[in-house]
């Protein structure tokens, strides 16, 4: 993982302007964030299953279903007045 972070940093323009201790602190923070456990809820499980099913479909079918799902969500958000 540390090599991946170094590779990412080497391609970031801002990284060259950080002091050595700032680079170490930033690297440590990123490693902590990436290694922190995540908590999944029922929505995450549903989306995982949905994603697995969509990946099995042809692009055209998958795209059509994705659009339909997003339209349903948008319409419901409008009904509930919660769209951001």
C-alpha cells in the first residue's frame, strides 16, 4: 500500500512543495484513512447485490436499467423534497 501512495504522490504536483515532515504526516493520515474499518448497512448490501447483477448484463441493458433506477430515485426525492 505504501508503494501505491508513493506512486500517487509522485504524480501530484502539490506534493513536491511539501516539507519532508509534512509529507510523512500526509502519508500517515492517508494510510490511517485507508486502513480504517468501514461500517456497511443494508443499503450497502443492496447496492453490492445490484452491482453484481448489473455487471452480468450487456452494456445497453445495464445502462437502460441504471437510468430507470436513477429516475425513480430522483422522482421520489422530489416527492419528499429531499433532492440536493
